[in-house]
C-alpha cells in the first residue's frame, strides 16, 4: 500500500511542480492588471502621488510583456510626476515613453516642457521644433522655441532684483503664496503643508498634508518669528486653505478653500473673512458661479476693492486655467458676473496666482507665455480698458522651475514670491529686493603689433564729477577699478600711457545703468617709431601750399594723437616729387608743412610742440612695406630716387611713383615736453 501511495503521490507532485509556476504566472498577470487599473483610477481622479506608485511597480514586467501598454503607463506616470513637480522623474518617464514608441505628438511638447524645467535647453529646442512640425496649428511649439531663446537673453541680462530663500518661513513641505497681513507689513500670511496643519489626512495629489494658512510675525528688531497657524478655525479647517489676499486696510481676508470627501473632489471656492479684533471671523463663500462642478480660487482683490481677480477653468475661457475678474460698484455690494481677461493675458496654457499691486499693475504666473520653464511671473498694466502685453519679470526672479505667488511691499522695491527652483525641496518662499548696483572697470593693455602685454602702464580714470583715479597694470598687463572708484551716473575718460608708446584714450559711461555691471575696456598701444610716420594723403593745388578743406579731415587722427600725448614734440615734414629745382621745392614744401602746423595750432595744439620742415625733393621715399598704387606694385626696400623713376617703363608708372614721393610725415622728436615750463 505504501509503495502504491507513494507512486500515486509522485505523479501528483510532478503535476503540481508543472502547474505551480503556471499558477504563479497567472496570478502575477492578474496582480499587474489590478495595479494598472488602480493606477489608472488614481490618475483619472488626480491622485497623482498614488498613481505613480502603482505605475512604477508594474513597469518593468509590463515592458517585457506588453510594449504598447508599458508606453501608455509611462506617459501617464510622466504626467503624474509633472503634476507633483518632480521634473527629473517626469523627464525620465517621458523618455521611456518615447523609447517605447508612444504614438501621440503631445508627448513631444510635454517632454520638452520638462527638459526646460531641468535646464536642458538644447534638447528642449529639438522637441519643440519636432512638435511644431507635427502640429503647426498648435502655438505651444512656437512658444517653446521662443522660450529657449528668451531664456538665454534673460540669463545674460538679469533684472535689477536680487533673490534669497527665506529659511525662517520654509519647512520640508510646500510653503507658498505669501501676503502681508497688516498695514505695517510686519506679518506675513502664507500657505503651508507643514506638520502643524489641522488635517490628519494626506492630499492624494501631492502626497503631502492638506494646506492651511500660517502666519509669521516680525519683532522690533525686524526678525521674523516661527510660523504658526493663522487660527485653528474658522479660517483653517481639515481641508485645503491657501492663496491669501488682503484688502489695503488688511481688515478683509480672501482665500481659497478646497473641500474633499473620501475619493471625491468637491471643488474649490473663494471665501472672505473679516478681521474681528485680533481674530478672523467666520468665512463667507463668495458666490461667483452657480455650477458646483466648477472650481475657482487664487483670489486677488484690487486696491479699490471693486475688482476681484481669480483663477478658474470654467467654460468660456481661453486655455486650461485662466484669470477672470468680477466687479462691483461699491464695497458693500456683491461681485457681479465674472469676465475673462482675454487673450492678451490668458493663453492656451495656465495663468494663475494673480496679484494687483497698489499702482494697479497686474502680476500673475503663466506657463503659456514664453518663459524660462514651468510657471514664470509676468506683469501687465491696464491702459483704459485694455491690458498691455505681459512682460516677463526676468531672471533671477524667474527660473527654469515654477515661480509664482508674488507680493510687493508698499515701497514697490521688495517683497516675496514662491518657487520650487533647482536645489530646493518643493515650493518655498523667497524674498526679492533691489540689488545693490556695483560697477567695476577692468581691461588689458597690449602692444598693438605684437599683442604682448604691457606691465606697468599708467591708467588714469577721470570722472565727469572731477574725480581722478590712477592705477598701473600688473604683470599680466591688467588694470582694475573697483566699485568704490566707479560711481553711477558718471562719464569716465580713460587715459593709458606707457614709456615710448603713444598714449590712448577711451570712454565709458555709467549714466542710466541700473544693475551691477563689469565694464571691460582693453587698449592696444602703438610704439613711438624711430622713423617718420606718413599721414593720410593730403593734396594741394598745383604749386600751392594752401591746405584744402576736404583734406583737413585727414589730420584729425594726428590731432587726437597730439591731444592724447601732451608730452611729445613732433617735426611736421613735407616732401615734393623730384621734378623742379631744389630752391623752388624747398620753399614750397616748407610752406606746405607750415600750413599743416597752422591748422594744428587752430585746433588747440601748443605751437611749441610743433616744428615745420620742408625737405623738398631731398629725401626720396623708401618703401618699407610692399604697396600698390594705381595698379603698379612697389616692393619693400625700393627707394624712389629720380634715377629709379626715370627708368620705369611707362608714364603712368612714373606718375604713380611721383605721387608716392609727394607726402606729409611727422616724426616724434622727444617725449618730455612740459606745458608748465615757459620759454625765457
């Protein structure tokens, strides 16, 4: 019996061994299917933090079994990570979807958006161009292409503001959308998901706590205290509260409340609470729409309290989330029917977090206007009934990540905003302020021909306010004037001198410069030659020494050289060609040299620095570098003597040589002239 039982069990065991793996496979497939279904359900219900957990757990096995389905969940996972502001993982999952040939052009533009957020601008540009080719009617492709170019311009030309993260407001959870809580601006109210919130539930969208309004208060020394709940009711509840906006008197608080039930989103609404002493009264819902399925939020009350700006994706909008406005005739009335701000402000994308400054300028965040990536902060002025074209606030207020929720202090020169920029965890509050304008000037002094640096050159800086600063170049030929020497709204003359070199003059201005800048001005000095320097061609009428007006401009360079080098004395020499007698040519050339001297004196040059000399035809020209004149080449080393010229083959060739002999030159005789010393 035992042997028979054993043999039967051996058959059963063998069958079980074969069947068991198959059962495991079936169970595994069913398990994966359930996870995909749960992930899809979470995705559809905008429980993005939950969705990515399901998708991540099934991706590896699904990729081997069903490539098309793996591509789909990769795409959904990427969108989910994007929604919870994890751009690094969003990029990775979009890339997976591309490798699995996910067939939807939308992938290209969404992938490009995440590349922008991760500062991979060249790669983003490729994807935007590809999307623009496939979807030429969708503006997002061209907007993305413009954004890449704009980003480079904004980084190269930063705004006048400096930015700092405010650690005393921030926690390890999201902190954003600040607003000043009193008219002295010594308290700040903002949205936070930190541990001290009133809810013990997790927001399925973000995976963090539901948000409440918190406040920080400034002491007499100007230090901010630890943030605390604005209240524990009636404003704050177990649901999401956030995006505060206060009227100018800081007596009325507008905010967003989003009510949820288990597995059900009941939408967001704007509430209003009046200050009652040191506390806030029971909030009242502001009725702007009748449809309970429509969400509205992000309130911004105008300075006159007659306009309430807010954000909604209600029907009749331009893009995804638009900015709307509701108006009333007096502060005691209810707000009227909402009006969309139109296509100047709103785009195909999202316009959010409006804020109206005291002067009526509208600030808002957008990912639809060309920007640096994610949400950027823009501003627009209302002119009559129209809004001006929104302007990007620029770098460093804007970054490649989401930048939003700005508020200005009453002086309009500083304030706070929110960002999840690189290197930080989640949304955090940053301060901005006018950066101190620091101006500097630097440069290098070199030999003009050899390009060797000139150490020990004197660099003199003369300001329009009469200030004078003097430095010398270092061993590398560099000079530097720091921020204590360069002032705003000044024009500076820069005079550079070096032994046995012609001095050079330059100019820089700091007039209307509103941001820090380092001016760079390099100089290339010409050595004072030991041989005569030929001036540009100066022609006279036949047998005349009168300097013709059209050739006076040829002497401008010499005037500038003499002005820049007040210590040099020159000989001004005039030469004729070889025709005519010595006596006649000597006299004519002397008169011509003197006519140039007279012109220089009229231009303010001290006559004691000038000596006229007419050489007639006594010094034939020696060609130092090969030149061409009227089609004829004269080689270096040639001396244009009368004998040489007479041996040329044609009259035209000989005339060209005569023209080269007719010249005006100057030679530096010495460089120690002192205008303070008078001749006795």
